[in-house]
C-alpha cells in the first residue's frame, strides 16, 4: 500500500493561446474546474497505476470539499484520512498555454491547517510500503509525517517531491529515501543549473534521486554509483499540468512492486507521456492497462 500525505486543491484552469504579461488582458478559449493538488494528484496517479492508496490531508467545509473527496474515492483512493476543517478548500489558479506549458498560483486554504499526522494517520503511514510527500502542506507537517516510519521497524520508503521549491530542513532530508524534483526545483535546491551536477549534489543529501527533464526524459542516481538516463516518450503535449505528479505516483507504484531503477523509470515515463496528451490534472492520469500497453508497444 502507498500512503500520500499531502494537499488537495480545486484547480481553476484557463486555457489560452498565450499567457498574459503583467498588466495585459487576454481572452481564453476554455475554463474548467478540475480536482487537483499535488498530494491528491499523486494519490490518484498511484491508484490508477495499480496500487492500494490511502490519502491523508484536509479539505474545507465549502462547496469544493465534497468534489475533492469524490474524485479521490472514484479513483479507488481510501479517503478515511481526509478530514474536513472550517473554511475554504485549497485552490490552484492555472493558466495553460497552447503547447501545454502552464503557470500556477496555489492558495493553500484547508491545506494550511494541516499541522501533522492526526488520528490514525501514523498507523496508516507505518504500515505502508511507501509514503509520498510534497510541499503544499506546512513544512512542519511534512517533517512530522516523514519521521513516522522511523519510529519502529517499518520499512516504509519516503519519497519526496520538493514542490513548490523551498529550502529543505535537515530533519526532513534525513528521513527521505528518494527525492524527485524537476530540473528547475533541482537547480533551486542545489544551486547547480546543469541537471547532472544537480543530481550529484542531491545525492549528497539523500540516498537516491530522480531529476525529471520534461520532454528530455529523466535522470536517476543513487549512492551505490548507479546512474541512468531515461528518454521521454515522444508525444505532442496538450497540457503538462500534473505530469510530474503522475510520474511520481507511477514511480512509487513500480518501486513498491519491486521494479529496479531502470524499469521503474520506464513505467513512470510511460505514465507521464500518457498524461500530457490530455487536459487537466486528475482527469489526465492513465490507468494501469494503458501504461502496460504503451510499455508493450516498445517503450
């Protein structure tokens, strides 16, 4: 089982030919309200990729809360750990340009009320094969969740997506087994613009790292000396929103199933390639049979 301790947001998505510059107004071609949030996205991606998943987080008591819970449940995610707090749910304002590039403003809402694992959260995390973390919850809450598996004999693997990019405290890094930034986040964390140099710097902080490079694929490294590069599947991107979350969720599934680094990277890359060909966040994530079919076709 995989547990996800993270954010749930309602994505307010506008599709435009070109994003507006400061002071400029443009006309969009479409608007959608789509459940998202990096935590919820990763939970849905992992569930659709074949894992049992429990989501731990919070939504508000507003109109968005029930919709966020429903989309997780429809994907097969256990939402018993999704609590309701007074006030608005988290939202993300997303502008998607033709060609798939996007810009995002996140307003935490209920996510900001999460101070750490609550209720049965610690028990759920401790019996999980992997714990997925991101940085859309308060840092203290993320640190507390990361240390839950270290309290006993559990072998739960802690996988961190350091997004939005922020300085990472030592107490978080010491609990992380695998970090999965994109190249911009890796540069922000390490001060190294070259992704290969950033990968090496990350391995000074955690045992394993994957740096995603968008259409250029992904890099993997571990402290045992393994270095891999996985090419991206050549596709026409429609919307890159949540491609990184799809990659992280699928990567966790492959690793919990015992796949080695090369196989896990291929599996995650296939999932991400499928997701960018569709609009939206949770709406774009592929099911296991789609990923397996793409792999069988020769990825």
